[in-house]
C-alpha cells in the first residue's frame, strides 16, 4: 500500500561542479543531509538560519558564576555594612571578561548563509 504524495510537482535542475560543491558545503554547515529538504527550505524562506548554541552554554555558566558572586557580596555588605575593595575589583574584572564573550556569542549565535 503506497501513501499518497503531498508534493506532486517535480522540478529537475542541473548544477555544475562548483555550484554543487557550494551547495554541499552550505548543507554541511547547516547539518542538512537531504538535498530536497535543503532546496525546499531555501525556496520557502529565501534564506536559511543556523543557530549555534555551543558558546551560549559556556556564557550562561560564566554569567551564573558572576551573579552568584554579586549575590554573595551583597549579602556580606548587608550583614557587615561594608565590602572589601579587593572583592569589588575581582568582580569588576570578571564582568570585564564577560563583556567581550557576550558580544562574540551574540555575533556568532546566528549564522546566515547568503544564497
């Protein structure tokens, strides 16, 4: 028993070696193995977006660590009425290390492939 096709319009086109290689490289970057799915997505959306979350996990860990340190300092300040200058400088250094990571993660998180 065969199931009825939902897509009954067939399109055939030819690519030269360079075009095929370019298409396959873009498919590899996006993790798409099926040429038909790749072309269908491209024709529907006009572009393909790939979201890379690998840097985000590390960034979340670092931000969590920084906010934990801020909370500890706030608790200590509320209890004693003062904060050590060295603690504030360490926290400031930690925040300064995070800033470029946040910018880089933002720039790299969404990669658009120009078609």
